[in-house]
């Protein structure tokens, strides 16, 4: 039950405490108490909203691809700490096991599956397993991804296809495997990881740019498909996040020595603005708020502004290194 008092009444009553008179009249004391009760109620309402927020993921089934490292792992851990059951998939068994161990140490629940997100049948099999075992899939985070660094004349078709397979088709498979179930329940949330490279073209990123622009376009279209339903769809655009993605990038032959990788990883580290834990925090907050776009890091915010102000000449403003 909410008490009611006008703002000026409350201020008026409280203001009397600071006045020059030594004693308050009974009606003033009552009004002051009334004001304090109202404020306490507001505080109570606010803390119950916060409590509601902290209960948001309790007993939710959250599926995350690429959960063995970086953003996927950090998001899995945070969501498990907030009470979700995590269905974690990846292609690296040891990394996946280590994510599960961290979740278990934090008192959370996690099941792991070795699933290659480019394998449509395997992704659909996992969806069937999750839905038959748990009865539902509440949130699906299509996160698995790989990087590539090759100028267009050095970019071979197999590499281009591999990047599209993981970074784009993996997202499509993960969306299509779960969305019929979400539509049937009129409930659920698809969260697809694009990038700031889903907005702007960058030298040596033709394959990655193609995949991430495609994820953005695909996710936007799916969001329009779901308009009017309770199925939410979010596209995440991280700026630079300090993960091993650059070190593990597919590089052109002759540029993929340990020294090359080390140099690339060092250059990448100099550019990143956020940790995986910060990225996870932003994703978790964005999911709670049901945001259509989730931007991670001030670099993402800055790039978003620049690409809107300079839709053609953003490259000059951002001063991409040209070799
Ligand atoms: N790190 C950044 O700066 C950054 C910026 C923008 C977008 N992103 C995107 O965020 C996502 C996560 O990247 P990250 O930085 O945490 O990288 P990461 O390398 O730390 O993690 C990626 C995970 O995906 C897994 N993976 C790769 N191919 C897979 C496949 N075929 N099937 C299943 N799992 C597979 C890897 O094993 C790894 O565990 C990616 O989609 C990436 O493109 C990252």
C-alpha cells in the first residue's frame, strides 16, 4: 500500500526541522512523520524493484555458445551467480570444463556440451535436449566467434567461409533452433553478439565485417518478426574486450608465426577498453532491461556516434592504420 502526500507537503513538513522555531506543532510533527513514511515507502518500492531485478534470472535456463572463454565465460559466470542454470557449449573441452568449474565454485549450476555452432544438426539436437530436460529455454546467447585479419587480396575463400560459418551461420542456427519454442510459449530472449565491426568497415576485416554486419541485419529482422510478441531480441555490439580472440585469429599463411600472433595480441590489448567481466555486466543489464541494442564500452558508444555523424567518412575520423 502506498501512502500519498504532495511533494510540497513533505518538503514543507521536513523543512520545519531546520526552521528557527524550537518546538513543532502536533500537526507539523504528524506531517513530518507522514513525509518520512512516504519516503520510506518509496525506498521500499525501490529496493523491491532492485530485489525483483536480482531475482530476474532465478531458475531461468540460459544457453550460451562459446562459453569456454572470454565474454561467453564471463557472462555464464555472472548469470549463474544470479541464479540461472547455464547450458554452456563450446568446441574446446578443457576451456568449457574450466567455465563449469568456476560456476560450480561460485555455487551456480552449469551443464556443458561440446557443440560446434557451425553444425546445424548438433545445435538443433542440443535445443531438443535442453527443452526436453528442462521444459524451457529462456535466454539464448549466440556468442561463439572467431577473428580474422587479412586484406582482401590475402583472404582465401576457405577462411572467408569459416568466419561466416562461425560468426554468422552459428548465430542463425542458434536463433532458429530455439525461436519456435519461444514463439509457442510467447516468452524468451534471443541475444546475438555482433560487434562495433557490425557497423563500420575496417581494414583487413572483410570476412569478420561481413559476418558481423550480417548478424546485425539478421537480428534486426528477427526483432521485427517478433514485434507484438513477448519474445525479445537483442543485438550486442562490443567494443574492444580483453579476451584471447585476437591471439586465436585465423591469419594468412606467412603471417601466422608465434611472433606475429604475439604482436597482434599486444596491439589488440593496447586498444581494448573493457574486461570480459565488464562486458558480461553490460550484457546482463541489457537483458534485464530488454534492450534491443546493447553497446559495450565507451569505444562502442564513440563509434556509434561517429558512424552516425560521418556515415561515409568515419574511417578518416577513426584514423585506421593503413599498411
Ligand atoms: N573481444 C572483443 O574485442 C570482441 C569485440 C566485438 C565482438 N566480439 C565477439 O564476442 C564474441 C565472443 O568473443 P570473445 O572475445 O569472448 O572471444 P574468445 O576467443 O575469448 O571466445 C570465443 C569462444 O568461442 C568458441 N568458439 C569458436 N568457434 C566455435 C564454434 N564453431 N562452435 C562453438 N564455439 C566456438 C571458442 O572456443 C571460444 O571459447 C565473438 O562473437 C566475438 O566476435 C568480441
